[in-house]
């Protein structure tokens, strides 16, 4: 296949502390693709997955975890799914579906030993359509929810479960898995009545709390008279602090994110109700999806089985067109997004 033109989003400037990410931080450009070297293959982007961590790629304070910020003028990094359309590598054949760090662009030249995050690059042996699901409920969002509940949350039948940012990418899957795992009551925390209705009507949550219009402290007390057994937190800040007040004995807290304070200019102190961890003999464990990469096949098999059985609903929200990527990423920080945010760049082959 002969491809020469490649549209790309490149980094234009770094965000200031507390500044919302938006289109002004990126520059839309076109580049010319050169020929493949031996051992390389060319991937045509199908879908990209914006994630809150992608903002961290542009800040020096996260260098210890994510590496140095992406240089100004370089292609924005991001995970996606694509089709191999040309190859000079015997193990990566034309027509195969590839998931990995492919960047905000139409095409990417890949090789197996390329980049810090190469360990998570892989071929999809049995693709399920739409292929976007391999970035969503069958991919990183689903895997994060799966391992967060199973390992950090140590969920067991009958546990009463609370999930923050329940209408976000991970939360929209976590509540479903809790239900599949025979949890007691499954409650989500979200920011609008519409999202709360969606959680209950389509994703199997028993109750959803709008923390902006309801008293979160009082509602958790009402819904969990015996306390919360598993709290899957994606938010941090005051929501975490409030939920700490309502732990059951031997409760488990799975810390999947802290988006409410992560990019804020203000310096936040730790939760004042941490003493409940002692009083309730509770545990609080932070984790990231890639901690369990060597067990990814386990999560994928479970997620695929649940999906085929009709137990897992596809909760993705799709933007159309590569030109939408800055807006797609920005929506994760404004409360605008619902479900697993993805951006489709080209049709499924």
C-alpha cells in the first residue's frame, strides 16, 4: 500500500497548572511518510482513546511515572487501535488488527521494540466489532475496572459497592462488573441527573447519587446503613474524604484515580477522615492497569465472555474524526463526557 500524507496533532504548548486542556495546546499538521525499514510495519488508525493521563504527558511534574514531557512540535502520544496496511515484519502481517501507542495521527510506523510503553502493544487475535470495544470495555477501561475490583477491592458476593465518577470510562464498567460479581447494592456517584438515570436504566446500578444536587454525606449514610464494603474511587479530593466516613468493617478502597485534584494548581492536603482506616480495619490500595499487564489475557477472556453473554453493556461514547481529538480529551475534565470516550478516525475495515 502506498501512503504518503499523514495528518497529525502535534504539541503546540504545555498547559499551566490548573489550566484546562483545550485545542490551543495542539497544532494540526500534515507530514509525509517515508518507506518502511526492515522490521517495521505501518498501522492505519481506526480509533483513538483519550485518557486523563494524556495531559500528564505534557507536564514535567509527572516525569517520574510517564517520562519527560512530549517535546513541543512532536506528535501527541495516545493509545489506539488500527489495521496493519503495510509490513516488513514477518510477525505483523497486513490485515492484522493492532492496539498500542499509535499517537494522534492517521498512520504510525511501528516496530516491536519501540518506545517506553511497547509492552502494552499487541495484536488482536479474534477481533470483535466494533473494533473500538478493544479500547473500551474489552480494553484498558474494562481491564482497569476488572483488576481494580478483583485485586485492590478484593470484591466478593454480597459486598456493598460504591463507585465515584461512575459515568466515566472506568466507572461505567466497574458498576457492571460489581453486579456480575453478585454484589449487594451497587451505587454510583455522578454529576448530572441524566448521567444518574443512564447508570440505573442501562448499566445496572441500583442507585446513582448526583453529588452536585444531593447531600453526598447524607445519601451514602441512607444507602449504606451498614457501611461501604468496596469503594472504587476515580476522583479523590472531597468525595474520597466524605466516603471514608462510611466504611464498613474490613472495607477495601481501590484508588484508580484522583482527577478532581490531579491537575489543580492548589496544593491539597490528605483526607481528614483517614482515621476510619484504623477504626474499620480498612485498606486503601492504589493501582494502575499496567500493574497487571502480565495477566491481561485473564481480564480479556472474562470481559469477552460477559459481553457475549449479554452481561456487559458497551458504554462507549464516540466522537467522529481525527480533528475532534483535542475536544475529546478536554471533555474528560469538564464533566461533559459520559461513558468511555473514544474518537473514530477511520471506519472498521
